[in-house]
C-alpha cells in the first residue's frame, strides 16, 4: 500500500486482524511453564512433577502436562491441588492470580482451591487433576 492509497474500512479491518494475530502470538511466546523459582516442571502427557518449593503457599503456578496447560496451587502449607488450565467457557488458558485463576479472554474467574467458578461467563468448574506430594516433589496426574 502506498501513501496515496485511500484507507478503506476493509483495509482497517484487515490491519486490525493482522495486529490481533501478531499480539496473540507475542502473548503466547511470553507464557512460560517455569516454576516460580525458575525450575522446569518435568513429566509426560499423563503426569508432571513440580518442585513443591516453586508453588507459593496461598498461591499457584502454571505448568504443562505434555502439551496441556495446568495450574497447581498450594492453599495451605503441604496441601496441593491441581486443575486443567483450560477455561470451561471457550478454551482459553487461565492464569494464577493470587487465590484465583483468571481467564484473560472473557474474564471468567475460578477459585484456586476448588476450581469452582467465581465469575462467568464460564458456568462449569475447571476439571480437577490428582496432585500428590512426596517429599519436596508434587506429582500431578490425570
């Protein structure tokens, strides 16, 4: 497009779509499965191991089980729970925010202890995963 080409509504929509796609790719690139202490979770498609020390008491961390995003929280010292990080509204990935998980796409909020919906548009809780603590390692399975 040169400087003399009129800026039409179609051109603006096309530019806006390209910008949104580029911004989405940038946001996805910025996401990380690192623990809060910089350590990497380890595992396979059916389980993941996360250092207990990387999960703050009263908070949570994001991780991946294979290619699936998960969230792991420690409501009280030594008690750990885990959930799928896929929002039950339209499949975006939720992120830990203190004592809740927030969906950046449409604003759904979930309790980090139970996975229950705190605010919609999601109407279903996050699917719970099995989390077990052995020493300083948390193992999460489906």
